[in-house]
């Protein structure tokens, strides 16, 4: 009878300790899952903030490059281009290039497709403007064709901005002008 009491006591102690270990393990697993969930949410938030910052800067710099091209076309029409004019255009071009390069590493394809179209269009107009500035336009290139192509960039910018807003979960539906609330009047 003493042996059976010892066995029962050992089994009881083992059961109690085993139950405690299993409870502790389960608790640790739950905590690890909670930590992973929180980290995932933080990463998602950080990724959204990074994309938002990139999109804001890309949108701004693409618009400024477009505006700089417009200004350069006016300068070509009104007077000779000076070094300060060239520097201003190059700075706008370089800023856009840097933002577009960043977007290539961050943005999903749904945003990169219209961003790439904007980039190609801006570089096309830039090439036309520089050839016109040198007095060596390609066949069919005039200030008017460069201006027309530059003006077409605004529609592409609206499409790019709409794709960015969709990616960020910001609706462009229901705005008074149907373009996300920004008339782009210049």
C-alpha cells in the first residue's frame, strides 16, 4: 500500500507540474502571436506612411517639373534662355528623377504604371525643350508641339495621383470636379 501511495503522489505531482508547464507554454505561444500581430500592424502602418511620403513628394516634384517645363517654354518664346533658367529646369528634373527612383522601390505596380507614364512624358517634353533651346528640333518639333505634350502631362498626373490615393485607401469618388478635389488650374 505504501508503494501505491507513492506512485499516486508522484503521478499527482507530475500532473500538477506538467499542467503548469503546458499552461506556461500556451501562454508564451499566445504572447508570441500577439507580439507578431502587433509587429505586423506596425510594419503595415510604417509601410503606408513611407508610401504616403513618397507619393506626396513624387506628386509635388512631378508637378514642379511640369511647371518648370512650362516656364522654360515661355522663356524660349519671350527671350533667350539664361543660365539661371537652365539651372532651375535641371533642379526640377533632378528632383523628379530622385522621387521617381524612390517610387520604383516602394510603390506597387498599380501606381508605377501611371507614374512611369508621367516620367516618360516629362522626359519626352524635356528632350523637346532642350532641342528647341539648342535650335536643333527633331522633325515636327515646335514650341507648339512641346506645349501640347506638356499640357497632356496634367491628365497623366491626375491619373497617377488617383492611383496613389487608391493605394493609400483615400477615395477620389464624390469630389466636386471628379478628379479628387484638385482642379489643376495652371
